[in-house]
């Protein structure tokens, strides 16, 4: 099903060639934004650009809006041969940062400095009855009428694997009413009344650490 037009992604992506692509909730408002590393595969002698600017699409609810590079910082104003893109919260502030690999240039570590971020919960998973990495584990977070479902996956895009965690942007919600974990083994665990703005480790059948 082709949905790029409905989400306003088709037009701004026509003149670039995307490789690394990741969803991340930059402002922790509960709406996943989109980052794309661009760069061509061949030099056509000026007919098309070889190096290209990366793009950030902000989720504004039922559509994406391409954010101007000048508002995002110096990384987005430059052109690269972008390839792999992976998420990592390297400074442990709850806001996911990212790393981009380039052809002919050093990799870039880009820090997420979004102002006034919402609340969050970062979840590390350790399986005991399934493969230890916990891949394919599904976590559901509920706070009032707010509900988000995330699944831990092994492959995260072109030549990339994200940090093995699930980050939930919660917006203004100051407490999690219910967190449900369904492990690949089929076991299901439920936790209620969790505090936010922290990182937790969930160990299969051994509880929250």
C-alpha cells in the first residue's frame, strides 16, 4: 500500500536518494518523526547531485512536514554521501541521538537537543526463555487514553542496527498506568503504575530491575 502521498513524503523525496532511514521521537511527544541519510550512487556529471543533504521530517499528526535545515543545526545544512543511520541515546538523557556513516567522510554523531522534550520511558529487555537479546519482544505502554506499541527488532535499516532499547515518548503524561510485555516465548507480563523519565530493565519472568 503506497502511503507516501497521504503522509506528505513523496514530493520532498523525489530529488534525493535515501539510504539510512529511522523513525525517532525527537521531542518525546509520542509522535515518531523521520530522519533520512541521502546520497547518490553515481556521479552523472552535474545532471544530478552526488552528495545530498540529510532530511528530517517532523510528525505533525497524520502527516509529516520537512523541517528546514537551518533550524536543525549544521549537520543538516551540509551535503554528504550518506549511507547507514542508527539510533543511540549516547548521553542517556532520554532523547535518542543518531550516528550516520558516509562514503569519503567521517561518520557523524548527531546529538538530539530538542527543546522542551516530553516525558519518556526507556526499556532494556533481557529474555531468559527466548533468545537473550529479546528480539521480537513487543511492549505496550498505556497512560490514560494514550497507547503506544513497540517491538524490538534485530535489523534497523541499511547497514545499521539501533541501540537495543525501546524509547517511548510520553508527551505530558507523568505516569504510566500499564506496561505489557509479550516475549517471543509467548510469556506475557504486566506492570502498573510506573514512574517516567527513567530507564528500566525488564528481565523475562524475573521482573523489573
